């Protein structure tokens, strides 16, 4: 007999298992809106847009579950959006208020703020849009100032970590400088370093009403056909610009990239199991095609195996409950 000797009983399998998954590894994405009641999202059954007033209870749930933290996304009515995404960096913006509410009730909860403009711009792009000779383009330099302002206002509101996701060149440096100048040298940057232009963000864009009104994000997010050079270039730049953690997004379709980053960088890595990955698992589970618990935990173990220290997943509270049942 060969390797099967180490699979014979659950006792021996448990002993030699290399990968561990605990609730502390998981970060729970939350969609926050100003008022009203919590609303479902049709492509993400079990995920909601929450009004500010629900946040203390959600923070409690995250702490009870032992999660690593939460990451916040703002949801604005169209009437409050504008070309420069002012809602992203307004001191009384939705995410700034959400951070303050959470930290007031649960100072010990780790709160991460997603730093981007697409949920706040009327055109739905992640930066400042200009008309060029070849149609519209997103102005990199002008966007950097607004992203830096956004991160600073999130830190001022009490965010423990900021997470730039706009894919503008130089955004980590611009944010790091703004935080340092503003007295927030201790606030880490979790960079969405390797972020593909992915169809798997579809349900998120419904949830956050952040789909681009024209064009797509292929001019700033990465091409799924790209070689490893692209991923390594992005990760190296963010590393040098001062990112504290590096993220790969989406997660499961890009395990090769995650594993390669693990070999090459010594900073902690994060993987984002995005809305479309959640939707696929949930739809299959609801149709009875997959055992949800086993499929979700297996996909999370795969991310840990490939090298993710931190996993952002809409399944965070549910996965934490499953882990506590301590079934294999
Ligand atoms: C903001 C942002 C997006 C996601 C996270 N931050 C949307 C996008 O880039 O279009 C997607 C997350 C998900 O699909 O769960 N730029």
C-alpha cells in the first residue's frame, strides 16, 4: 500500500492535513445603504444591502462568528452620484458613517474600507472619465488624488485597513503618502493588486448598482488572457509602493496566480471569492446539484492551500458556523 495508509481513518487524515481554515481567516463583505430596510439581491440569495441601523447587529454577528473582519461597500441612490464620485470621499459619506457606527459599537472589530469610486460615480467607472480622440478614457492622475482623499477620509472615520480596488497605476503610493501625511502611518493598505476584468463581478454590480454606464473596465482591470508577467508586474509595483497585503481577485479561477505570488512575495496574500463565485455555488446548492457546505469549504481550503492568508467571502458567517460543527 502507498499513500492510502494516510487516508485510512479520519484520525490519520486530520493529523497529516496541511491546511487549516479558521473563522479568523475570513473577511465578510457588507453592502451598506443609508436608510430603509434590508433588501435582497436577486443574483446573490442570502446577501443583502443593509441600512446603517443594522450595522451594530452585523458587527456583533461578525465578532460572535470569530471572523477576521468585515469590508464595507457603499450603495448610493443614483440621485447622489456625480462624475467625480464625491460620495466616496465626503466626510459624511455612507462608508465613513458606517465605519464610525461600527467602531463606536465594536471597537475591537477589524473594519476594512474598499477604496474605489465606481459605487459613487454617475458613469460607474472607477476613476475620472474624460473624452479622448478614441472615445472615453479614465484619467489616471486625476483619479489618484480622489482615491487618496477617499482612503484618508476612511482612515479619519476609523477604518483599520484601506483596500484600494480601482486599478489605477500608482494608487498604492498615492494612498500611502496621503495616509502618512495625514497622521495615519499605522493604517495598512490591503491592495487589490491583481484584479482581473472579470464577468464574475456581475452580481456585485447589481448589489452596489456600480456597473459602468458605457464601455467596460478592460482599460484598467487586467485581461484574463494575460500572462503571469502582468500579475507579477502589478504585484511588484504594489509591493514597492508600500502595500502591506496583496490581493488576487477573483479567487478560484486564478489559483495559479495566487500560488505564484505565494512563491515570490513574502507579504501576506488575500484572495477575494467574488460575487459570481458565490452566485455559482449558491445556485448549484439551491438546485440541489451540490452539497453546499462541502463545496464551499472545499473551495476555501483550495484558496488556503494556494497561499491565501486572508479570504474575502460572502460565505464568511456561514462558513464559520460550518467550521464550528467540526465535521471533516
Ligand atoms: C470596486 C469593486 C468591485 C468588486 C470589489 N470592489 C467591482 C468591480 O470592480 O467592478 C467586486 C467584488 C465582487 O464581485 O464580489 N471596484
